[in-house]
């Protein structure tokens, strides 16, 4: 540890005062820690490589146009059809149902917690709300299938009641699951709005509602939109709820009361089937997975950028 | 914004303000009431079936006799191994990013951006990664405990890194400067001062990350964790099933008795999660220091 001996001992190289002894151990540790951090980059690279190979092979057999715009998804039939549109529309329908729950109620919860609730109330209610995000997704799937769907059947007012498997109850339950994410991120954005903006509005005679809707929400808008985008990404990528409650039949329909198979549910169901490596059935897992990854990746990047934007403005 | 807009007539505003407040309260209540409904309905369905058979019996085609023993042991094996892999990696990465990384370097910014993005990648995509690299191709481990644990490790790694970074950031700079001024090297400062002070925060974050791993089913479905397993794992290369997958298996059977059994197993899973979260909250409250 001592560095003073360097100048007195003749056997050691002469070192100028203030120049540190090279510490190889320290450098080794730094390199090891950098490798730990690099594992995350390797993970992303691994995902891209894992998806790219079989997807390219798949696209060698099925033209990209037929894959993206075909309206029939029958990968295991002969002759097989590989049009991914039914899976995509199902994903959109389920996501829309989820957003119908998590956007209004998540934003409402955030405004209440940020602007209305007393500190004590917020301290108790926020963790309770976040329990929703910690419940395993199989549990939500079970809840949607065995409790929500029968309830919807009982109270259905128009047309045919929803089938045993349907996109609606999967989507609604998913919305409740994502609600704390929207509430928590939006509340963070609202908390970053400077108090002086609120005080200025109150000084002009604004009511609490006006301050919340015309001052705080617009000022926090990029953070709020980021939470919505992240919610879409979560809904698109959610698997177990739709696998359990939305059904396993590809169905090109926009009626949420029908059973339909989303992209994620297809991937999981195909994985259950234990396909042999290199078969076209195996490749479809990766092709649909690549589509899913690209969609969620794009949304994550948008969301991260939006969050940075509001941080830069107020911090 | 005009003055009339910001301060409308008080009578109308009082009504609107009340309605708005009520609507906000309803939004919050919807989340909390759904949580109550979910827990109560599963409790009512599963409670009569929740006996020691659920914990000590193996899966069976007879719902009266079936239990989740192999799934519970599988969960302990897989999540325990996940902890061994992901906590050292995650803490190491967090130490690098907080203590060593120079944010002006592009690769450090890339690592940060990448971690933020990975935290939002759908879990099933990690399943595809595990299928391609751990189960089949590159490592070729087969459908084993080790393949599952490696996949889950990568899945929860971003959560461990993000929470460990927060814990390290909460240690004030004066501690570091004091140690360095006394002649400690950078690593000695980190190892003897920063890390001990950050342990409660890192432990809390790691427990929460592992409770995510316990509930995760989608990636393991792809790895082949659904096979009918009537034995406990004996090593890293054992076939396995875990609680969420066993629950999924029982949900997808047509017989009502299996659904009741699934509800009972969900209660076991929820108790496990509540215990872990309680431990995390306890650690945070007991050991976290205000500087």
C-alpha cells in the first residue's frame, strides 16, 4: 500500500513524485466488472442472433409479402399458410382492450395520487396498487378464464355473449395488470413538474381541477405518453394471460368477444408442441418472435426517449 | 390561456371539481377493488383444497391425489440457481456503471440504454433466446434446470442492475472521499465502504427481482418445462417443472377438480411471493440508513 518507499529503494524503478504505482489487480477487477456489464449487451446481441438465423431461413421459404399480409395462419396444415395478419389483429384487439382499462384508470390514479391524495394516503395506497404488478401472469390468466369471463357472460347486454375463450376478458385483466405501471410512471412525471407552475396558476385563481388538467398534465405530457407507450409494449408482449384466456385459434376478427390467438400465444403454443430443430414449425416461432421483438423494441426506444425529454426540461 | 379559462365561474367549477375528484377516486378504486376480487375469488375456490397433499404429493392424473411437490422443488432449484447467477453479475455490472464508467464514452452509454431496453423486452423473447442458445444450439443443455435458470437469470438481470445501481448511488460521496483520502485504492473503497453500505438496498432489489422470476411462466413454457414431472430435480441436468407451469397445466385441463387444484397451488405461490416481499420490505425498513 505504501508508495513512499519507491523513491528510497534503489532496486525499484525511479518514479516521479505523485505518479502512482501501476495497480494491475485494480485494473483486472475493473475489467471483470466491465464484463458483467457487457453481459447485458451480449444478451441483446444473443436475442438478435437467435431470432435472425431461423427467421432468414423461414423467409427463404415463405416470401416476406405472404408472411406480413397473408390472411390465413395455418402453419401445421398441408398445404400450410403463413399469413401472420390474424395473429397481428388479435394482438391489436387484446392490446386495445387492455389500454381501454389501463390508460384512463391509470392516468386517473396518477393524478389522484400526485395532486389530490394527502401524503399519508398516498403512502398506503401506492404500494397496494403496485401489488397488482407483482401478481404472476398465470394467476391473471386463471382469473380471466374462470371468474371474469363467466361474469361477462352473465351481464352481456348486446349480441352473442363472449365465448369461453375471448380476447375481451384477457385484455381487460391485462389492463388491470399494467395499470400500476402507467400510474407509477405518470405520477413520477407529474412529481417532476415544478411546484412554481402550480402556484402560479393558483395565484391566477385557478381551481384544483384546472391546475391538474391544464397545468400539470400538459407539463408532464411526454412522461405520461412514455408510460402509455410502455403500456402498449407490455400488452403486446404479455403471454400467459392470452395463452390461458384468449384461446388458441388464429382468427382474423376485430370482435373482442371471440376467441383469437395473439403472436405471443402462438409462440408459446408452438413451443409446447416440441418442434424439431430446423423444421418450418420451429422456424415460425422465430419469425413471429422477430416481429414481436421489433415491435416492442421500437416502442421501448420511443418510451425511453420521451422519459429523457421531460427529465431534461425540469431537472 | 385566457383568464376566463383558468378561473371559471365558481358555482360551475365547484360541481365540475367535485365530479373530477370523484372520477379520479373511482379510477384508483377500480385497481384496488379488482385486486380484492381476484384474491377473494381465488381464496374461496382454492381454500378447501389447500391441504398438505398440495405440497407433498406429486402430480397425478387423479385430481384428488395430485399435488405440486415436484413443481415446488423445481421452483426452489431454478430460482435458487437464478439467484446464484444473476446477483453477482447484476451487482458487478451496477458497480461498474456507478463507480467506474465514464459517461462520456459511447460504450458506457450504450450499456445503459441497452439495460433500459432489456427491462422492457417481453419475457417470451427471453424464452426464444434460451431455446436457441441454452436448450438446443450453442450450449445444448436440453430441457434442464440449468437452461431454465440461465434464461431466468438474463430475464431478471436488468432489474437487479437497476435496483443495485440505485442502492450504490444512495451511498454519499463523502464516504468514498474519506476512504480515498486515507489512502485506500478505488477497489478497497468500493469493497470495504460502498458495498457494505449498499447491501440492504441491493438485497431488497434482488429479492423483488427473484419474486418476478418465481412467477414467470412464459419463457419456461418455451424451454419445455411442461412435461409431466413426477420426481424432484436431483441436479443441474434434471428435467423440471415449476409452480406457474404446473398451475398452467392444471388450468388447461377440462376437469373442474383440476381448476380447484390450480387455485390451491396459486395460493401456495402467492404465499411464497408475499413472504419474499415481506422480507424485502423488512430488510429495507430495518437496515436502510438515511445519510
